[in-house]
C-alpha cells in the first residue's frame, strides 16, 4: 500500500517505503503519531515487464499515525470501517510511477505512461496469530480502481492483488529485527492491461507489432522486508521478485523481461512524537 497524494517517481518511491519497509510489532503502547525524515536508495524497472532499470537516492519522510479510524503505518494510509479479531475491512490506496517513453527503448514514440492512483476496499483475514500477537499470517484481499494522475484523470481499470502476508517480530538470533513476507498473484481488467501493454496500430513498427492486451492473470509477486526501530532512528530494506510468465499480456512486444528483482534500503531519524500513547497490535 502507499501514501496518498504523491505524484511522480519520487512520490511512488516514498509510497513504496511506507508500504513495504515496516514489519510486524507485538502488541504494545506506541505514540499516537510520529514524524521523521531520512534517505532511501531504490532500484526498480520502468514498469513491470520493462528491461530498463531506474536507480534513485532521495530523501523520504517518516510518518505514522494510529487513530481509531485513520491509520498510517507499515501498511500505508487507510481508513478502517470494520474491525474484528479476525477480519478487517479497510479502504486502501496505492501509486504506480510514471514512465517517459523517450527514456524507454520499448516504448519509443509511444505516449508517456502517467503515474496512476489506485483506491478501493481491502479485506484482511487473519489466518493465524501467536498468543502475544508478535507473529501472524494474513490473507489480504485488495481490489482497487486505477486512475491516471493528471489534470483530467482517466479511468484505467481495476487491479486485484490477493496475497498471503506473514509478519514476524524479533527474528530468532536477531533481537529487535522484524521480518515481513508477502506473496500472491495479480489480476487486472482489459483497461488496466491495455494501458501498459497494448500497442495501437499507429504506434506499431517492424520491431513492435500492434498488440491488444486482454484481462486476467498478470503474474506473481513476492516480497521480503526487514526493519528495526532504534530509540531515535529506524532502518529497513526490502527485495521484491516479479514473474510475468503466464500473464495474459506476456506476448506483448512491450514485455521485454518476464522476471526481475527490485529492492531498496532506507534509514529514517525520528524527529518528534506524540505524548499520547495508544495500544497497537496490527
């Protein structure tokens, strides 16, 4: 998940930081809010299926909030409409980065890819949780509508990304370090896949034939993240593996690489926090 209201590649990187670099914590009292700032290094493809990589080193914010309804933490920014011991119903959001076609050989001469903003409901099902809530396994079921981030936003379809999530506090032998694992398939409708992988006849070339992407399976995604909270700063890192084999659009001429690894590392210093403490156990 990702932070709302950011655009451009920098915003997407910040969103990824918020969404994947934090991991589980046992139930404990935490500040209602926390503010900080840090720096992160990232490496990721121009888009899923691209054979070109972007590398970034940039400043990033650190922000957490643990309200009764609104929450901003390792899971992103979300509002909780329903909360039980085993089932959570929330609203979540995500961002995808823009891509300048002039910088991408496969898309040369085609329209640029705008950043996209996704929003929709998510159901979290807790399948298992330790007695002290320090470790759990959840099934996450997000369904989001996607829109381009521009003056006149365009509807670019739906994304469904069910995944298993396992969080572990205090990795054995590494006191204070936390581990998060995510794995699951991606699915999209025809508009979503067409936005990234279709080639209209007017943009076809000898090396890039016209292609119409369809709806359905969009590959698998696996992610592992580790983090540790020190008294005055926080460190985290993640690695993500994507595999597009079997995707409905795998034969698109814009898919130049069917599997890849992306990753990042960050450090953030805590600059201020609320004196109000709240119980946090998710």
